[in-house]
């Protein structure tokens, strides 16, 4: 499997079908496997934080989930500018969970984010088994209590929309304690579950894309000298 390197962050260059094959294999293992789906915010933050880059690198599969990363890096491919393979994989995988009656647990920062993400999943996959949800900033409890809550539901998969850094740190600390088969880290990418993105959200995305493009072009010129 080929890899794309941006700012020492290596991402797997694979199709949604190839990612699905990996995910289904992970679902058959005893240990928890980790899939990270990177967005623009995570890339920018990881560029400055070596510890975050190191935690991302511990993932079993690292996918691009934001087309602005492809556009900024000048990476073209089939359907690249319509929808990254990472997002296509996510839709395929949630459909797989639904079809096979697998239970999923949702983690987010706030109750509002949990509500929106849960509504998104249920609206597209009616009848999917959501084993439980947890808003990390709404309750000051220790990791072991969160882990016990997740394990108590016997969830097959954990979907996290925690912010970059918090997400990777939590799974790094608790990977050997979680009984689920698969953790998918999506970062706090509201585009995943926003029905209608606000103009402020679109503006933030545009500014971030321009920043990414400028910095990547700057680095490319520096390497060419």
C-alpha cells in the first residue's frame, strides 16, 4: 500500500474498497485496531506537534478524509475532488455495521455534538445499533470509568469525533483496555454531520485550504533549492 507524506504525516493511499477490506479484517481480531481519518485541522495541528504526529503514526490505517488536503497538495485521482476515499469508506463501513447488526459507540466533546452526530447516523442508517454515547467535556470522570462504560455496552466499533490531540491521546492511553474491535477517529470535522454548512463554516474551510496550499507550496520550493 502506497503512502502520501505531508509534513512527516504519512497517510495510506488506498481505495475505499481496500480500506473496507482492512476494516473487516480488523473486526475479526481480538485486539483493538485504530483507523484515523485525517481532516485539514488535524494536519495543521499535527504539523506543529511532534507528539500528535507520533500518536497518529500508531494507527493501523491512516486515511484522507478531507478533499482540501488533496487539493492543497495537488494530488489528483479518480473522484479525488468529489469525495476523498476516506469519506467513501466511512459510508461503506457504517452500512456494513448496519447490515451485520454490529453495535457502535459514539464519542464526542459535547452533548450537542453527540446529538448531531447521532442524528446524522440514524437518519442515513435507520435501525443501526447505537450501543451508547459519551460527551467527554460534559462529565469529569476518569478514563477508566469511560472505558468501563464503553466496554459495558459490548460495542463492536467506536466512532470518535473528539478534537485532534484529545482523540489520539485517549485511544493511546486506553487501547489495551478497550474491548471493541475497531476505533475510527474522525476528528471534530463538523462537515461529516452538518446538514447545511453555515457561511462561517465555509469561510473557515476556505481560509484553511488557502493556508494549507500556501504552506505546502512554500515547502515544495524550499525542497527544490
